[in-house]
C-alpha cells in the first residue's frame, strides 16, 4: 500500500456493497490495485492518498475475526490516520428513510464475534476503549448544515447474518436501542482499530426500512439506494479525507 502511494496512506475506506460505486464518483487519480482480500484500490485525491477496500469479509463466509479485521492492520501499518467504514443498513424507525446517510454514534453488537479476537498478536494492552472519533463527527455535522444536506445520527445494531432479520428480531433490536441494523462487521473493525493511533468514523446508508408493510429486505434495494446516494456520500467523504493529518482537538 505504501509502495503504490509513494509514502504513507492518509485515509482508508472500508465499504460493503457500495465499494465499486465510490470509484465511479471519485475525482481521484488511480495509483494501483492491491491483491488483497477483500480487494483494494489506492488513489490520490488532491494532496491526500487513500485506499478503498471493496466489500467486507463476514463470519458467515467462514472467515474468522482475524481475517475480517486484516484490512485495519494493513491500513494502520501503512500509516493511515483515519479509517472510514460505510455499511448498508435497514432502518428500524420511521425517521430513518431509504436514501438517508447516518453517522454512527455507537453500536449494539448482537453478532457474538468481538470476544473471539485473538489477543496474541495485539499490543501489550489487552483492554481498550472503543470510540468513534468526535472530531470527525463534529466536522460532518457542520458540513451537512453548511451544504444543506441531510445527515442523521444513530445507534446501529449488528447481526451475524446471512439471513435478514425476522419481525420479532427487528422489534427486539429497536427496543434495545438500535435505530438501524446491518450485517457489516463494524464492532470487530472498530475493536481492532482501537489498538492503533487512528480515528474511526462509521457511516451507514439506509437502503430500506423495516415496517409492517414490508415482508422482507431486498439486496437489490441496497444497490439501488447506494447509486442514489453517491453525490451526498462523496461530499461527506471529502470532508473526512480533508481532515486527515490535521491536528486533533
């Protein structure tokens, strides 16, 4: 990753189903491809260098937690200052509509994976604090106000998948405090990042809403909503990447 960038990477984006859409909307210079799992592309965006990992690895694909979190280690070893996760999610409340971009304030982990992390290759500290970067969150809300763009915030519930949630499960998640639900391994990725001096921001793209009128979630709706969100998402990503390397408050 460093070799392709000609130095340190400023920011790394880990995306789910929308990875290929970002490359179509970037006004960035392609520097090269990484033969990694998941695959990644290195770009120069203005004066900053970034890598985009296309897709998440999941436990239901028989990947273990250390495989799932490998992109975080690659990113931090390449000098990344900011890590962005972007996940497709389904709204559990009426305020979260298809097409909304949501800033993840916190998560509820129902996947059962985080405690399975292998601690042998971690640094000396076994206990860390999982935290989303408040500096970047504040910048994103300021940018949304200035540009007149809708940006919500919320707690995301994370399940293992691959099946979509039943009505009872969706109701339980909402009652537990989740505003959205996803299969993206966000808790694992954030937990791994907590061992490094890196800021993490998580965005969720609402692709559909779970309601009494909906019988099932649709994977096709994920891709359709992602296509519609490219402009708004690109604006927020620019704000985040511009902040890479700035002094932290």
